[in-house]
């Protein structure tokens, strides 16, 4: 026996299924808690989404330091969609904004 390398302790056979279950449960927990980060963002970092005036199906992203182009308006504060199919994205699929950013339907 080589004394320079200590032997790794052996895991008893009875404990192996428990260890496997804990490993799999931990991996599942990591996957579930990180699911939010996999959602598609409406815009890239440094941008904000804007609605197309009078349309419930159009929109665009603009740099945080610029106003929206003609034909687009900012979403009302507190009603800005962050991710595809989130609460506000679904809401704005059925509602529109006028040129002043007021809801019209």
C-alpha cells in the first residue's frame, strides 16, 4: 500500500441512493430557481421598450438616453413589459396607447 496518498473514504452502499437523490434534488432546485433568467427580455441592457401608437401589436426598443421615435411612445410607468409574455406584455397585446401615452382601449 502506498502511504503517500491517503485512501478516500468509501461511501457505504446503503447511503448511495440517498446521496444520488440529494444530488438530483439540488440540480432540480437550481434549474427551477434560475428559470426566470431564461425568459426572453423585451430589450437589451441599456434599452427600454416603447409601444407603437394606436397598435397593440407593434413596439420597439430605444436607448435609455433617447426619446422614442415618431410613432412610438413610452409605456405608462408601472405598466412596462420586461419579458416576452409577462403580465404587461400580455396586457398590451389587447390595449393601445395614443400619441400622448394615454390608453385608448
